[in-house]
């Protein structure tokens, strides 16, 4: 080992040992695991092999930090300017009455999420208009953010990392922006699938923000242009097969890395464009769509019919919605709540009394009780109506109904027991 300042360094000792396969798997990992691994690598990664090299690297990082601070303080952010213009001037952001529509914004990194949330709150002038979901958000807080976004009309924008990209139903919105684009097309499919799903009553719109003056941005723009071209031919089905795309049997991430390293060479750029074009060839996409359709049709008609009959019998045995509605409307008002019918058998709750909200935390029944609901309904067919707010489906198991029921039972328990004693 060298002595003094020339001593060798082993800065990779604490880093996760990741093979190329591990990195590929990590692209599909849960957002919390991905964020945790990224933070470990960023905190400890270094190309330095000696102390002088490490000092030089630190000096470069300090200079980059100084430049980044200058950019931040200048207030100039082209990407934010585009985002701000979209929020304020795009007609799709507002309904016929001029009210802002619900919007989902996806970003790759938690720091970017916090930056966006702060700037959007400042732009709108209302902190409560924005909620966030990322990998470090706990289950209860995540549920609360999701429910608030869906049912509280004061909450207009959800800013999220891919922690909200899978397993969460956000079809209350039909507008989405990818502020950062993932290096895995499967994540694009997962994100768009949060709003573009069965039961969506509106035409979904998606905006992708790309830095077109970067090497990887040029490749991504080519990919998005081809996607848009094939979308016209295949409809929304093109988004259903994004996760199955490969680029000469390689993931998109490898193409983007090549673009970053060698994208200034015209021959490399031309070859990368050719690879993208072949991967998004119409015939190839049609084959992927056909294979997906065959997979989805694997369940035979008799099995589908049997499942449907079981569901219909279960539905018939359930307590009828009008009984639930009659009970809830009276009980809710009796507990100090105020509820108003806005459309036929669809109601708005502007304020849920604190005792109902706190009761949910005591009995612990899953979804949180919100402070207000833009709409609730007691019948499934009334949940979604074209041009109307999405309604919360209040039925046995919904936290709002369960909390109200629990309070009513508690308040009248003494009376019930007294009657039983009198009969005895």
C-alpha cells in the first residue's frame, strides 16, 4: 500500500454489489426500494482511487454545487416554465365553468417532487391544493393523500414518484404530466394506467416533458414521436404493450446510456434512431397486441359466466342501497354533519364532523375519513357520470359509513340495553 497522501482508497466497500441483471431488476422494483438504493449509491459512489484524486473530485463537486445554486437563485428553469405554462394556459386544465381539473404529475426523484410541490403551491396560492406520494410516505398517509385527491374538490394536483405508479386507482383524474421520464417504458405504461382504465368516463390526456437539447432527450423524443405515430394506428392499445418492448434485445436504459456517452457522433445517433424505429415498427407492435389479446382471452366463456352468476347472487344478498342511504343521511345529520343532494341520489359533503373523523382512527377500518367529499353515492352505477365529479361509493366497509354506524351504536347502546332489561 502507498504511504501518506498516495494511499489507495476502497470507497466502493459500502456500496451494494449490483450486476447488470440486478440493475435491470431494480428498474422494476418498488419505488421505496429504488429510492433507498439510489441514495446509498449517490452518498458513497466515487471514481477516486487515491486521496489526491478524491480531493480533486470534491473540488469539482463544490464547483458543480456552486453552479447549481446559481441556477436555482437565478429563478430560470425552462422545464418549470413549460410546466407553469401548461398549468395556466392549456384549456384542458379547466372545465366548462373555468374550474381547475384534477391533474397527476409524475417525477423520478423525491427532491424534484418537493421542488415541484413547493412551486405549484406558490403558483396556485393554496397549499392544500397539492398532495404528494413518494416511497417514504407511510401507508396511512398515502391512503389519505389518495382519498383526498379523489374526493376532496379543494385538492387539485397530485405530485408523485412511481410509488403511485402501480396499484393505485387515480381515475378521478384524466390528465397526467410526466415531468421526468423513466428509463423503463414499463413505468410509462404503469403511470398512464392509473388514469386510463376501465370505468374512466373522460378522454385521457398525457404530456411528456423532455429536454430536447440533451443526448438522451433526442433519443426519447424519437421514441415518443414513434409512439404517437403508432397510437394513431393502434389506438390506446400501444400503451398496453410498452412493458414488452425491447431494443435489439436490450432495455431502453442501455440505449440512453449510449446516447449520453457517444451521442455527439452522428453515426451513433443514426444507429440509435434506427433501433428505436425497428422496436416501434407497426407490424411488431401489432404482434405484441395480438399476443396480449390471446393471453387475456385465456379464460373460457363458461368460467366467465359462472363468475358473473356468483357475483350477481352475492349482490342480491347484500343490503339494498336505499336502506343504507336512508340510514346514513339521517345518522350523519344527527351527528352534526351537513349533506346536500347535488344530482339525483348523489350528494356533496362540505364538512365531516371531527368526532366522525376521529372515530375512524379508533376503530381502524382501512381508508381514512376525509374532511369533505365532493360527491358520495350509495349505488355503483352512480359513481361515475360524464361531466360530473367522481363519487365515493358509500357501502358497508367504507370508513365514512363504518365510523358513523359505530358512533350511532355507541350513543344508543344504553337505550337498547334498557329495553332488553325491561323485556326481561
